């Protein structure tokens, strides 16, 4: 069963628009970690944020912000005033405490295209 | 170079051949991972290692073998390559300190084509 769902397969916005990427996760653990990674066209995976299940405080980093809501099992990612360089595939991932090896369960990704 | 590196970056091989993908990290992270990325599937875990000489299977281990004799290296071997193993392979490493799990850092990937 898919533990991380990114329902938006592709999103296209015009530069300077705000865009929110949705991530819904499923776990029975009370202790877990959530992550977002960015994969630009060059192909590497870039770490963006880590959040543990006990820290529901939202986070802002420049134009990026994350909204973690345990009540809805969501960890959404918003880019404010999007730029062409934000074009990439974004992955949400879950690491459960009970998951041996500390491996990540990735969603299938959301492809974001920002056009000028 | 510091960080995590993979070699080769691109590889074309024939069905039935053995091929080894290399992964090297300089952080002395205890955990290392191999993922494959395929369109429509996202990233799926092949194998992971908690320390030198400790390895275990992930979600899609069939047809792959790993070893970890040194902390910094985690090679992935396809014993007899098949076309279904055409994919982009990512190696990753992470640290766990006093129960705190830190993020995984990924190598640049190896694009493998099996003809």
C-alpha cells in the first residue's frame, strides 16, 4: 500500500504565482519523520526539509514553507512567488520508526513547471 | 571530493552480464542505501546497510547483491542483468545519532541501460 500519496502528478504555474504541493501520508507509528526532496532536471536529489512527528510547528525558509498537520496526516509544501528555477520534481517521503533500516518511503513525486 | 559519489554515471550493458555500481561516501555515515527510480514508481529501496558487514533487503532486492566491507563503500551488483533492471540507481547515506534520525543524502545517480 502506498504510504505517501502525492496526488498532484503535474502542476504548471506562471512565474511569481504561489503553488502548494500536497503530501498525505499513512502510518501507525507515533514517531516518524517526514521529508521533502527536490529533483531538478539535472537529476540529483536535493534535501529540503526534515520534520519529526512531535514537531508540528510550520517552517519557513525563504520562499519555501511547510505545513505539517498530524490531524489530517498531511505535510504540504508551498513555494511563494515561484521562479523558473523551481521547476523540478518534488518528492515527499516518510520514515517510520518501526521501519527497519531507516529507509524512506517516497511518494511518486509532483512535477512542477514554472514558466516565465 | 567530500560527499557521496557514484560510478559509473552512465552504463550500457547486455542482458545476462554482471555489472557493479559503486558508491562511496566520505562522511562516515553508518547507514547506506540503494534505490532505483523508475517512471511511475518513484524511488524504491533495493538494499540497505546499517554498518559495515550488515546489510538487508529492501522492497525490490531480487537480482541484486550488495556488500559492505568498509563503512565508506557500498557496491551494488547485478548478477545477471535483465532489461527490467534498466533504471536510474541512487545511492544514499545517513547518520543516526542517539536515536535521532538525520536526512539521507543522495549520490548523483547511475543511469543503467540493459540491452
